């Protein structure tokens, strides 16, 4: 019976749209890039209403909608900040921005009163929760089977949690983050040295070999599914700089030898407004010749790639058609708004078919998974349905199996099979 349903031809746009909605709702996705942490990371595992409301997207919006200055805001403790954001952006005005509406959707999905004037009832609700049970519920509500964390071996807050033995949590997979190594080497090389590796500020002598040893040791400790780095809009490769030497001498060889993808997130302009702290970063248009050079000169390396500037997206699609070792993924950060996701994903479907990873949440707070994946299903589901309706109009029979295959590729197997199948 199930086989018969899968093979039944869908003849109308309405039937196709309904099938896409049902398939998408029943397919548990892999969220390939988040800033979430497993419960064993304790305070780094962010959840609950105070963390949800003090998300840096909402903080940036607060400073546009109130007279509170950043220096005043940072003097408050987290509950007081959350109270201020709730009062200013949710009580005194309708929360219609993407980020504010998302917080409403998450709280509503948990059965909380989104018209409340006080956060105390919500805080009481979260105080009574068991964190493991809560994670399982959020994953079910979001339709997520597992998420990939962002793990930095030089983060002093995170480092203690990797010392000693720990039991892996299958809900949370690791990704080895390289930002401090590749972007801030002079400021952080001593932290590598403190872990027992012979490196210096100029990455000279034994430094490159020792960085490779450092990475290999941390791979054994973390068992990551990929390495990752966010890069500025000024990133170029090749270049006469420390980043190039570290990439060429250590990162790229390890990536190739272990068959581990390197995720490049390009276009970040750090601290355009430092007073906003995490909310103070901006974006810039990148020179994608760097991608051409990397993918051409390192054909045996696999690259997960996302670019932050909207203006780069068409060129990025063209490059993706030329290099099979590059896997585009997601619409992150400033691109993760419905109108932009719609534009970029439609372009990718038209130019790449289903040979990309359609989205990731970039979530920093657990409950964000609910609204970010709800938005994804609502937005991208319509685009998938449109493409299949056009296919049917052009003379190809469309079945539910076709739709299931497309959704599974876009949200699971392009990562599981094409990117996670390593040599090790």
C-alpha cells in the first residue's frame, strides 16, 4: 500500500503542494550548522525565555526601538535585559520583525502566553523542566533528528568540557572551529603552545607541522563531522599572509587525508559597531575567486560553503555548477529572512537541482529550532512545490516518491552521504 501511494502520479498543483507539505512535515532534518551545545557543556547550553529574548538579533533591534544605550544595557543582568526587550518590543509594539516573530512562534509552540506583560510565568515554566526531556521535545517540535555544534578548541569556556572522558550525545555532533587559528593567529598562538605544541607568533619553524598535529589530536578528541571557519569579506586565496600558510600547510592537507569537509562561511565583517558586542558584526561582498582557486587547486578536498552577502549569490551558484567538490549550504545570519531565503533557494533549485543543502538554523538558543525550521518548511516547501508543478506542466509525471527523494537530499543525504562519508 505504501509503495502504491509513493508511485501514484500527482496531477494537479494542489496535490503536489499537499504532498510536499506532508513529506516535509514527516522528514526529520539534520541541522548542519548551529551554535547549540549538548547538556554536558552546562552554561554553554542556552535555553529558556531569558536566553531566547537576549538573542543578539533582538538586542540590535532593541537599540533601534528604545532610548537605552548599549552601555546601559550591558550593565543589566540577563533577566533584566530580557524584561527590557519584552516590554519594549513585545508589549509596547507588535513584534513583526523576523526575529521577534520567531520568539513568539517558539513560545506559543510551548503553550506559553505570548500576550503576557510579565515574563515570570514563562520563567516558572522553564524552571520546572528537565533539560534532556526539554531537548527531546524541542527536537520533535522542530522536526530535527540531530544538530551540529560549533566547537572551538581555543575557547576558554568550552575547553574544560573536553578534558577527561565524556559520553557522546547522538543528538549533538561536533564541528571543529578554526576561527582563532586562521583569523587571529598572533593573538591566540600562545593558547596552542599552552596545550603542548611548539608554535610561534609568525607560524615559522615547526609551527605548521605542530598546527597539523594539534588539529589531528583534536579530531580524535572531538570526532567532528567537519572543520569550519568564518572568513572576512576580504578573504583571498592564494595570499601572502599567515592564513594562507596555515591553510596550505596544515588545514587543507588534514582535510584531504582524513576526508573531512572544510566549511567556509565567507563575508563576515567583524565588529562594525563594537558597542553592540555580538550584535555588532556586519557583512560584506566577497571576492569568490578565492573559491575558484581552492576548488580547482584542491580537487580531492571537499568544501561546505556559504556566503553571507546577497550580492554574491548568483556568482556562487555558477561556481557551484563548476566544482563538484563544493557543497553550498544554507542562508545564514543576515540572509535568514523569508524574502531572501525565498530568492536564494529558488535560484539554487533552478541552477543546481537538489545538489545543495537547503538550510541550517544557525540557532544559538535551543527554542529557536522551533521557529527557524517552521519558517524553513513554510518558505522552502512552497518553492519545492513550485518546481514540481512546473515539471508536471512540462510533461514529466510527478510522484510522492520523487518529492520524498528531493526533500531527503536537500535536508539529509547531501550532508550524510556526500559530505560525511569520510576515508577514516
